[in-house]
C-alpha cells in the first residue's frame, strides 16, 4: 500500500509511442497470422478492457461498475457523431470542424468526457 502522504504519480501520455506500439503489435499479428490476424476476438477484447478497468478500480482511479461493452460503444459514438456531422456542424457553428485545431479540441474534449465518465 502507498503512503497517503506521497503525491499521486502522474503518467505522461505519449500518443506517438502508443501509436507505435499498436502498429508494431498489428504488424506482428499480420506476420504471424496473415489476414486472420486482422480479426478481433471479442471475448479477449472485452476481457482485456475489463482487466484494465478492474486495475483502475483497485487503484482508485476508475469507479466500479463500468461495463466494457458500454464504454466501447460510448467512445465510438462520441467520435462517430462528430465526424459524421462535420458538414452540418460546420454550417451550424460557422466553423470548419476538420481543421487540426478543431480536431485537437474535440479529441481533448472526448478524452476529458470519458475520463469524467469512468473516473472515481
């Protein structure tokens, strides 16, 4: 157990490193399994997400009861809606919804929204 007097450790996010790890894992899967490596075993995926959520609950950073499937659907919906409504949004809000700045702003908002949803 950690000492309550110790400040919480922060993790530095590195999107480039994360992307590189995901691509490396995908290349290994394709090299090992060919096109069959492109399939996702949904049970393994849900189990993996659930394990991550449970570790977060144990660490006190994620609230208990987050359902992996519902979390995945919510994350997808938040991204999907913005992109599929980019033209309507651009007219309605008189703003180009696809500039780098607009996309960066949306990504920050999406991450903040999900963190607030699952946070303890």
